[in-house]
């Protein structure tokens, strides 16, 4: 009887659905040119990376200026780092960072003017990415 109970318990356990959790993914859109707004976006993206989420950042409009090599941004307390420095830290930590497809064509800039590690987004790819069920989206 004991063997039958164990066999039934194992059978039921194997029949239960397995809920595989998708890894968390965070999409951060930054359009603001306000230093504190950019900074909080970087802090939250960094925290998501630290908590093992995959992070993708899209910079557009005034937010796209963070991607430009010779543009500086002011340091913020308490870290005494600028949003640009935080962005570079995100890239080094594995975040995917892109400027929106409209940023370069509507400025006097070229891809060579962007800091290393920043690409140009393809709208269809971004749309497909944000439509995934496991992607959480933040906009600044």
C-alpha cells in the first residue's frame, strides 16, 4: 500500500503544470533632458540590472543627448555621477542602449558621434520587444 501511495503521489506531481518564470526584462525610454529625470531613470535601470533583469534603454529627443560623445551632464548627489556616467556604467554591466531611429536623421549628428556601445534602434525590433509579455516598460 505504501508503494502505491508513493507511486500515486509521484504521478500527480509529474502531472502538475510547471510554471517556468520568464526572466524579467525592463525597457527604459528616456526623452527628457532634465538631469534629475535622466538620473532616476539610470538609477532604476541599474537597480533592475542588479536584480538580474535584462535592461534595454531607448534614448530619443532631449534624452538622446546622453548618447553624444562631447555632451556633458551635471553630476547628481549622492553618487556624484552624471546621468551620462551612469549610462556608461549600464552599458558596461550589459544593458542594451540605443538612440531612437529619428534621433540622428533629425540632428547634425552621425553614428560616429555616439559614445561607444550605443546603437541605433530599429522601430520594428523595439515594437516587437516591448510587446513581449515579460517586458516591463518605464518612460522618462
